[in-house]
């Protein structure tokens, strides 16, 4: 907290806002704060050097400048919806074809809804057994001791 307060004072001094700084500059001369001040000064100098000057428009160029603005406002925006519509249509057709291939390209397999592959239980003393006859009707038996009913 103390260091953050000192950093704000240094930033105010660098920005030449001494009305916000409550201590004089000599109280802020520690190695960490001096490095912080130098970093702020380098950052400010780099930002100043990177800023591009704003171009000025002379009286002779003003008419062409305004004509360019009017042309940009009045001209319709270029539309590239044809390309996006074609890409969307192609993607939808591809999804449809792949879906139909996935549905109809499978070989006909018999339905195995009545076959029991395994049966088990985690209850102590309970047994599970099944019978799968060739007619296709599976019977499952669950047996448990009579003493566990109550």
C-alpha cells in the first residue's frame, strides 16, 4: 500500500501535476522508485515518438476531401453475400449427404432387443440368472433369500 502511494506520487511528478503530489521529490529517491520513475519517463518518450502527426487539409484540398466523404456515404457498400450464400449452401448439402450416407449405408442387422448379454447385482445373497431360448423370448430370474424381505 505504501509503495503504491509513492508510485502515484512519482507518476504525478512525471506528469508535472505537483498539486497532487504531497511529498517533495527528495523523499521519493529510493532505488525502486527511481527505477519506476525512469520507466515512466521512457514509456512517455516512446509514446511521444510513436504518435503520428495529424495531417492537415489545406483550402485547395478541402473540396476533394468533402467530395470523397460524400462519395463514401452515398455509394452502396459492396455486397459479398453471394459467396457466403454459396458456402452456406454447400456446407448444408454436405451435411445432408453425409447424414443420408450414415443412415442408409449400414447393412441390415437384425434387432437384438431381446438378447441378454450379461446380468449382475451388487446385493449380498441375491442371484441373477437368465434363459435365452431360440424362439427369442428371454427370461430373467432374480432370487434372494426370504429372510431379506423384511
